[in-house]
C-alpha cells in the first residue's frame, strides 16, 4: 500500500499501482523519490508532526523515516523543525569528516530537508528524511525484557555518553533524553533519536522537555538548558532501565530532592554505579559531573572493575576444582587425574572457540596439550586459530601435530581415539596450506588427501558418531574433493580438476561455499570455456560469503574479475 502525505485527506491509503491519491489527487511520490509505506505512529490531528516509513527510490528502495511538519503557520515550530535539520546535517558532516560513523546519531542525507506542496489544498508541509533505525526503543525493551543488569547498564551508558560527548563538542544539547528516544539495534548499538527540541548551548532557553525526565532548570520559567541538563535526563533514564519503573512512580525525598529508587533496583549493582547515577540526577546542575569526559573516565574505571570481577568468577570453579583434586591427590592415579583435567580444559577451549573468543580458547587448549601431548582436538583447533590469524606457519605445524597425535593414539589402541573426523580435517587443512604456499611436495598433498578419503569410509562405519557425523561427513568429503580439484588444477590436469570441483559443489548443498566455484571458474578459464559458462560459476564465487576470510578466495575473485573485464564481460 501507498500512503497519502496530505494530512487533510479523509482516505489516505492507496494501492501501489497508482501515482496519485485516489481521494485527494496528491502525488504519492514525494520530492520525486520517496513513497510512503505506512505511518510509524498513529496520525493525530492535534500533533504538529507525523512520522512515516518511506521507500527511497533513488536509493534502491531503501527504507527510511520521513518526519513531516504539518503546522507550518506556526513560525516557532517551523524554526524548531529547521533547527533539527540543521543540527543533524552538521553532526552527520562531522561524523563523516572525523570517521565517527559508529556514533549513535541517525544518518541524514545532504538533501534530506525540503518543502512539500500539497496540490489542490494550497497547503505547504516540510519534510525531513533520516535513516530508519531498526530495533526497539528502551522503554519497549524494558517493558518486554525486564530491568537490565549492571553489564548492560555500563555498556549502554558508555555508548550514550560517547554520543553526548560528540553532541556537546558541537555546542548542541538534546534536551529530550528518555527511554523512548533511545533505540537498541539488533547488533546492540544504542542510537539517540528525535532531535525535535535540540538546541544550541547558550541559546537553549525555552521551557521544553519530557516531564519526569527533563532537568529542573530546563523546566523553570527561564527554560535555560546546559550540558548538565542532558545528564539529569540520562540519570533518570537509567533509573527506569535498572528498576523497570518510570520516575513518576517513585517517591521523592523532599529534604534533598532525590528519588527513593535504590530499593527498586532489580539486580545487584556496584555502589559506584549507583552513586554516579545519583550524581547525574542532582537537583543543582553545578553538582552534576562537569562534562562527558569526567563521566567516561568513571565508566572506564567501573568497566575495568567489572571485567576483573567476571574474570575472577570464571576462574573460581577451576581454583575450587584444583583444591579438591589436591586434597584427594594421594588417592588418585596420576594418569586418571591428568585425563580428567585434559577433558575439562579441552571442553572449555571448545566452548570459547565456538563463542569466537580465540584468545581464551588458545589458553585452554595449550593447557590441555601440556596435560596430554596427544590431544588431537586441542592441536587441530590451535591450528584453526593460527589459520584465522593468518599465521600459516603456525597453523601447518599444529595440523602436523594433530596428525602425529592421531597416529600415535591409533598405535596405542587408545579407547578414546574416536575422532576420525578431526584427523581427516587436519589432513585436509594441511593439504590446503601446502597448495596455497606452493610447497613442492605435491605428492605429499595427494597422499594426505587419499588418506582422508580412506578414513571417511572408516568414519561412516563408526557407530559412536551417530546422526551428527552422517550430516557432517558430506561437508568434509566436499572439502577434500575441492582440494583434490585444486591440486589437479595446479598440476594442469584440468579434466580431473573440473570433475572433482563439480562433485564438491554437488556435495556442498545446501551449504555452498565460494572456493569450489572460484576454482571451477579458473579451470574453465584455463580451458577457454565459453564466457557465459565461466560467468555462471563466477556469480556464486563472488557472492557467497567468505566466512573464514581465506586469502586465496579473494585472490581468485580478483583474477577472474580481471579476466572477464579484459574480455569485455560485465563482472
């Protein structure tokens, strides 16, 4: 549906096929590029503005937000609307100039502010187009998720204060900070919105703001706002976030004009954080923090203390475990003790690796290897970590260590030697590095790959792997086939290379990766295949994600791109 921008139109919804409103005749394409999809808040004839989601047809239909001023006869409102556009434009230019794109301020196009003529009604509107911020405002978030804990409070407070630091550095004041004007995006970023009452420091002397959040000096007769006025609203915002209760629900201490909010806190908070929030809300703005830098300094200290506490709590189970083990050491066999610790550290390392904490995973796996030098999983995962860090020499040595460990355990007939898949992956990953760095022993690569294929047959018959391994075996085999095809390509055996790579692509479904497609495109290029056939493999090569940031994939993409361009093909 397309929505009519005319606030006086009695029936504003239209089908997408029409160019003008079927009721009032107003063009549905605004400023020759924006088409309204839906209102973002219920239209209210008594409210001077309306807010819509629009599609920007000059930006590939990108969803954006259009704020419209209806009451253009009120010069104070027009001036305030123009000031909002002016402030956002300056802040966006400064963001780009200083490369501060991560700051929580909506993006605004250079031509995002414009007048709008409504035909047949002799009415003029003003429009302001901004970035559409995905996510929930913090008022909604707390209502749905409950009060936040200290870890979230510190992270969110730090983000917002950094944004205020940027705002105040340009002598601007927001003057309407509250949970409803802060949006938490899906990636955790907090964005400050609605600059409709923002003002310039020294000139912001209008009695304005949201009740229960606005600072007392801002709501006084003079309406004089200062940077510390934003701090007051920020403090009250965090009272709501930490208690789940709006400030007007809380009693006030008439002796010192402070809230009785401490007993409403839902989770355990550091006294320093509570004291900081209390100071932000001090009735006298001279007693609040002097500037944003002072607040950031205190937050850095609090974050450091929080980090130390969390680290201590994480290590506590290990200290307790070690004490228990030491107490029972006379009764335990040394090998049993080592095995128990080895399993524990390997498990912790795997968890950290899966969570993307490579530094912590590395520590756990190194300890596990010290306890058991034939720990196949620890050696192989350390190889993967080195690979991700682009330390290929380290990676190759770890893969060799994993292979040697697996063979030792096979000779010892270790009953715990049940991870054939990890051995296959170590053989395959070592083969990839040997081909990647053009080591002359291609015969060793072929030997590693053949051993991997032989082990797959053994893995299929290993009942302990269960259903999970039956799902992962095709992926492992596909990677072996890809490397077999790559080796054949390097040795000039193009027909064998094409056959292996096509088989690898077939095995990868439904989880395709770009490398087999890129290699197949290279094979087709070397054999002078038709350009159309090369382009069919080039498209998935360039569009599928390079999840592990393999350098060879980027190299192949550039090579094929240059080749197609040299042939006059659009790449």
